[in-house]
C-alpha cells in the first residue's frame, strides 16, 4: 500500500469541499464595490473576508448586493461544513462495521484454537506414562490404532490450515481497518483550514480519534536504530515507546504566513512542479537499506503542483517548544546549545527517534518508570531542496535556485546517519501537532541505554 500516493482533488483553500468553494484562495482577499456618489469613476476596494476585517462588510454603509453576496458565501460554507460532517460520519460507520467484523474473526480464531488444543490432547493421550502398564496390543488392534492416529493427524493438519487462513484473514482485515483510519487522519492532518476558522492566538487542544490514530502510526513507523551515546561503534535497539497524548496546534498568524510563502513559491515556480525527493539510503551497522522517499517521508497532497510539502518531526526542550508555540520557528536561534552543522536554520527529521536527543533534559520526567518526552509534528515546505554532503555551519540561507537543504546520510556520501532537513525561512514551516510519549520499561534506545 502506497499511502502517500493517494490523489486529492485540488482545492485552493485547503478544504475538500464542493466545486462552489474551490475558487476561494488560502488567504482570502476579494475586491468589492463601494457605494458610488455619482462623482468621478467608481473605485473598487479590497477587503479581507476573514476575522474582524470581514465584519466591516456588515456595517450600515454596505450595499444590499454585498450583503446578498456574503449570505451566499455563508450558505456555501454551511453546505461545506454539512458535507464534511457527513463524510466523517460515513468513515466512522465504515470503521465501526470493520471493527465488528474483526471481532467476529477473533471469535472464530478463538474457536479454532480451542479445537486445535483438543486435537493435540487426543494425540498425546495414548502416549502418556501409564501406557507401559497396559497389556501389549495384538497386531489388529495396533493397526486400528495406527489408522486412527493417521486420521487424527490429518484432521489436525486440516484444522491447522483453516486456523492459519482465518488468522491471515483477520490480520488483513485489521490492516484494512487501520489503513482506512490512517487515510482519513492523513487527509485531516494535511488539510489547510480557512484562516477565519483559526484563532488569532495559538490554541493547543486534544486531537480527535482519527488524527490521533494517524499521528501515532506516523510516529511509530518512523522509529529507527541509532548509535550508542557512550560507544558510537555500537547501535542501540529501536525505541519501544507508547504515545500518551496528541494535541493539535492552530494559529492564524502561522497559517497566513505559511500560505503566503506557499503562494510565493508557486509564483516562482510558474506552475512547474519541483523534482521529487531523492530515494533514501541508510547504513546501520553493516546493513544497507534503500527506501523510496514517497514511502519513507509522509508527503502532503498537492493541488497539481508538487512543492515537496512533507510532514516532519522536531525535538526541542520544553522552554523552546513554548517559544515555538508562541512565535513559530525562528532560524535566528538555531544551534543554541546543540550546534548547527548545516548553518543557521530550523532542523527537522522524518525519523521521530532522531529528535529524542534534542528534546533536552529539562522536559524529561518519569512516568510509570519510563522516560517521558515531547516532539512536534511540522508541515514543511521544502520546495526545490539542495542535497548537502559536507558540514556548512556558516550557512545562513539555502544555495541559489534552492529553497531548503537536505543533509545526506553517510550511505549517500554525506556525514549523518539519518537524513536531516533544514529550513532557513520561518514561513516555510507550520507546527501541526504536539506528541507526548513514554519510553517503555524495556526500552533500550539511545536515551534509555546506560550512559556510563
């Protein structure tokens, strides 16, 4: 399944709504006529349709024509909202039906296991320790028992095959149900909301069930092995963690800034798509892994022009995360306390586990004996990336004809174990989610392994 190859109908405002609303851009600015006093030429006026500025259109000087137009657009937005609610209800009902089918499969599996155990018990019964006290059977009786044994073995093999088939069907059904949930969460996470629906100040609220499932899946699948902090020649096992909470981040200023940068990049590209990200090679110990970027990195759906918009992870101490939630990412503070191998920019990774060591010690606490940390999920506008092999700590902006920097792995001729992504423009990143997770007691990752 290539989840991130899924097509999405292009919409200008980020909503997956009807055709009637596809003419609305991300940053709505429309020209409306002002009342004309008959003197001189009529002069159009440009006003925003969102926030407090949009409310000025409802003052006493607004013409009936403008009010009628606003009412039509309000009706369109209501229709869009109703359609989204119907879609959500449909997806939830499909998931409920699939969960019921999965429970039925589990009951069938339980019955098969019970039958299998019964057959095994029948096979073992003639061979217990008490048989040496029985009289020796004659040849006819031995033949009859041999036939019975062969029959039991045949039934056992048949039941075992049926049980394996049912288990495979149940697993496939569970994967299908998860894929449906993940697909719905992916679309919800990548949809840019209309700025009028987003609060001016940063709001952090719990994500709904669909988005939680998607973020948890995206986070868990990205975990990889890393070098031991004490002995870099050794590799720690993949982290064993549990996602405790996923919170959704919304801020109107962040959204408008990102949308504006996106429009600028579209104009610079003159409608031409960027080159897709190069496939990824990693070398862990002596194992070389080749992965397609479309499968390894979560891409956001585009509107016909590929700008390499992807979902990445970022780790910072709690104090810096609070600053990010207040003001967004600021490349001017890059490298404070951690260094900046590739210049003064904001650093991201498609492997969440790469962010663990940057989360810091001040926001780490123990819950149920496990290490608790926080990372961010960010929508990043990579555009046309420059692939960097050597360190360049003096860099302040991407090279000419590029919009970002991708630090290549050692297997690709670079200097890091896992890829890093650097943005030098604060408008090119949009915080989406805050993930709080806990390392399980048996975790032996680079954070949980003994450091001395």
